[in-house]
C-alpha cells in the first residue's frame, strides 16, 4: 500500500473500499480509516458495545447472502483501530477472495468446511514491524497479541454489523502460509458472513470462578 503521495492507490489491488480518499497528505495518515469508520451509520445494526458482546456467537453455517463492501471496510477498519504494542501494528490481514484459495484453506484448517465462508480474513503476525530494542521472543509475543486483538476487534465489528463469524485457531501454519503466499505466521483465520440462524449465548463459568481478587 502507498500513502497516495505518488498517485498510487492507498488500498491494495483487488480490494477497493466503498469510500475512497483523495488525501495526499502523509500527515493525514488515517484519513481513509476515519472516513470508513464514520461512514454509513445505517449500515451499523447495533451500536451498543455490550449488547454486541453479549449477542456474539460463533457461526459455522453462513447464508449465501453476499456481504456488502461497506461492511467489509468497517470490519477491516475496526482491526486497524485496535491497540498494538508501541503502535507498531505488528500484524497483517490477508483478505482471501479467490474461491480456489478458500477451498485450499479449508484443507489447511483441519478440513473445517465453514472456512469456505463469504469473507475470509487471515490475521498474521509481523514481528518485524515491532521496532522495539527487545529480544526477538518479546517482539514475537507482541506480534501475536497485536494480531489476536485486531482479529477480536474485527469479530465484534462483524457482529455489530449484523454479521456472524467463526474464529479458526486450528490450522496447519505452514499450509496456510503456502496458500496465502507469505512467510508471515498466521495467528487466526476469521470467517464471516450472514448467519443462517441466530443463536442464544453460550454459558460461561461463574464470575466468582473467573475473577481472582488479589489484594
Ligand atoms: C483461540 C480460538 C481458537 C478457536 N478455534 C476454532 C476452530 O479451529 N474451529 C472452530 O470451529 N471454532 C474455533 N473457535 C471457536 C470456539 O469454539 C468458540 O468461540 C467457543 O466454543 C465459544 O462459543 P461462542 O463463540 O459461540 O461463544 C476458536 C476460538 C478461539 C478463541
């Protein structure tokens, strides 16, 4: 991606956001991000963050209804709002559009058939972006946290937009890397679409068993 100063697009080839930015000022780095986040409030189904959290359920059956570009934009933009270690953004998103590659990803993800979803995003760790003068293992630790948090933000954004998702953590790293053509290690695959049915929240353990108060 380019900043736009040299006339190049500020989004990747093959993915054009619904809203595009004419910004050419490098200092307005988040111009497009801000435009996307502010756009089309009618597209947002639920703006109550806690309701979004409470209602989110994993979906493994998606309807064929295509996901609007404006919603994809917001899901990706949401990832870009997540905090990252040192703001170095130690992660990358691979937006898989090719049906053939989605099928290969099903295989790479332990043959989980729902990976062939309307929207498939692979979140990868990119520790080389994390420019702290720390040992490599710390940079890797930051990168996995960056990538995971970003995917979590996207997952909640999808829910807020009336979509549903399944987080895939069970995959063969090397196979996924071969399919998407990168040497970056994936941390999660997020599959998104309209759910065939809505479900009730799953039970969780009691709060008293979850929280350990330490004085
Ligand atoms: C780290 C992680 C890895 C997961 N991996 C998979 C997976 O490979 N396949 C799958 O079907 N679900 C996977 N899930 C989804 C969980 O099974 C699901 O979130 C959990 O059962 C709770 O259900 P809920 O999301 O509907 O609340 C994963 C979730 C997380 C957070």
